[in-house]
C-alpha cells in the first residue's frame, strides 16, 4: 500500500474539516479524489504531505509514518498543485533544473533528468522562455515537469488541466497515463468528470470531511438509484402527454424544456421501447433520440446532493 490514512481528524476551532477520514491508495493506481468545494480534499492532501498538522489519526506513505522531517519519504513524492508554482525570473530549463536539484545532488543526473522532463511535456522549443511568456497550457506543462523531474514514485495532481486549451489538456492526460505506465502511483483531483472516468482505476467521493463512497467507476454507478437516461428531441408536447410518459413503468423522473424531453429510468431498468412506442402511437413528431447510462456526474450528484462545480 502506498498511502494509508486512518481516522484523520482536522479541526479549525469549531469547524471540522476532516471527520475521521479513511482512505488508502494501492501501488500502481491512478486514484481519483472527488468532492465539492469545501469538502476537505485540499486539507486531506496537505495533511498527507505533512504540510498541515492534524488533530487525530495516522498517515503512512510507503509503509512508513509520514512526518515533516520524513525526507526519505518526501524524496519519492511529486506534487503538482492547482496554483502554478514556478519562478518568473528563471527560464523553463532553469525552473525544471532547480526543482530537480532539490532532490538529486549529482549535477550530471540533474541535467539528464531535466532534459527528460522537458521532452516528456514537449517543451523543447520553449527552454529559454520565462514563464510570463508561456500560454496557460504551456505553463501547466512546465508546472508538471517541475513536479516529476526527479522521478517520484507517488505523484499528487490537483486540478492539473484547469483553464488550458484542448491540445494541452490532451497532452497532460496522455502524460499522466505514461507516468502511471512507467510505475508511478497517482492521486488525482479534478472538476472534470470525464477526465476522472478516463484515468482513474478507483475513486473516492468525499464531502464534509468524510468519505461517502469508494470504488471503481462501475461500482460507484451501481450504488445509485438512477438507471438509463433517454433524451428525445420532441416537438410541442402537451401536459397530458407528459403526464402519460411520466407514468410509464420504471420512469423515475421527467423533464421537458425547449423541445427537449429527458426521461430518467429506475436503476437497472430500460424505457426506450416504451417511450418510442408512445410517441409513435400518439403521432408525436420527434427528431434525435439517444440513451445514456449513469455517468460519474450522476453518481456525484446523488451521493453529495450538489454539482461538482458548485
């Protein structure tokens, strides 16, 4: 086990930021940590990194107790936080080299690892640029290079793709997969559910300092009451017709707005055939129709009662 957190409690006066939080991360995982703003994600990460003192509980990393002076543990951790942390007065190359040298003392090894990190994030054409001259996406990639140049075994990525262009975002996601394939264990937080579904082998959803659910994306989806969601482009539906559709077997909810009909089915149930049959029998004009099984966003909404982007 790479990370083992047990009964973690962190209080700020009367506010309980972490309430007996329990989570673990296995070697080789990309572990997703999800929660609405104020849920305790950042506090948990700061406690795991021993950047923040906590009131109760235990934290072990690589099978050893984590502490402020556990430098042998910290040597094998890479941190890429949401706020970009690089030096404006240093070039791209100098920034990466500096952060790498905090962990690696051999100058020739620092040079080699710096070059590898530059190539890894595709910044070869920008090595002499200062951060202020970089786009948002390139700056994020520099931030990642600074965090992983020393080849850490555990990498913590907090919202690494916020406000970046699609090309940089794809490059970052590909890089995370490559880091994992090369042996790094990763803790990943993001507001983008599709990223978490794409990357993470296991996910914990936390709120109010507690873990509400943990599992693979399929295990989490199996926990909620929602089943298939049907969306139909249907024209001029009347109240009576909407009432009839809402009474179809296994319908859990129905919404209709701007000629878009959305019908949600109960867990494990399917309503597509019944919906199509009703529309055709009642000669209702409709266009595009598609179905979707529950998403991770549906799971999050049902479990926490709030959208992730609150």
